[in-house]
C-alpha cells in the first residue's frame, strides 16, 4: 500500500511498473493526509481503494495512529511505500512494520535529508551548496527522518543554470525509475522470507 500527499506521480509510476516489470504485488490501498491529493484520483482511476486520513480529523495523536493501524491491518499490509508523503509516520507503525516501509527522497542521502528537507526545499539547498551531483534515494523508514538503511540511489547532475524547479524535474524522473525497482527487490525478499518461514514451520 502507498501513502502520498501530492500529485501522485510516484504512485502512478508504481502502478505502471508493477505490470511492466512483472512485480508479483498489487497496491491494495492509497492513503493521503490531503483530501485533494492527485494521488487519490490516480488510485481511483486505477480501481485502487483510497482513504483520506489526516491527524486534523482526530482529537488525539493516539486516535489518529490507531486509525492508520486499523486501515493497514484491514488490507493485510505486507509493504508500505511512502510515495511523496509529507508527514512523519507514527513510531508505532514503524515498529509494527520493521524493514517493510520504503520512502523515496529527492536527494542523495545522507546529504540533504532530515526534518524540513522535502520538495523544493531540498533542491534549493542542493543548488545553494554548490553541489555538482544530486539524485534520488530509496531507503527503509525508521523513527528518524531520512536515516534508515539506503536501498537504492541514482545520481542526477546539477547543471550550472539549474533552478530548483528544473533540478526537481530531473530528480523526479530518477525517482520514477528507482522506486519501482526497489519495490520489486523488497517484494522478492518478502516472498523468500515467507517461503523460509513456511519451510521451517
């Protein structure tokens, strides 16, 4: 299942790639904190169930967290993909799905990561630093912003006349390439782990 906050291009890339790469998985749910997110429309057009769950809807963080946990449990979640999700997942979810939550970040972690480093802020920081290379990173999610194990990266050159917007567009292309490949690798590992468990039982 996927979490997304924005227009949903990474969700769309995943939907396309699951078929094209013959990934033995399906997106069973897309959750967004933003009721107007393009990701929700993309999912609905692909006949994928959607939910709008925002902390603003709940009287406490605990109730919000429980709503997310209930939604994930209801669809028997094996893997969570943060495909442009602009909120930090509650730690309870990270603990329940250790090693099963992926995030796509628009820079080469560990550089240009952490709280506040999202969207154009990342690309502004990259250009201001004078870096000649940026890129995209898929990593495992844990309790710390952008500090989980790196699964896959792709470099993108920073051109002398880049703006945050032009750099963002090239990095997004890289995101669309590596996120599906990373998902395919994790799905394969999950299947191997499940097979080993069945054999040992």
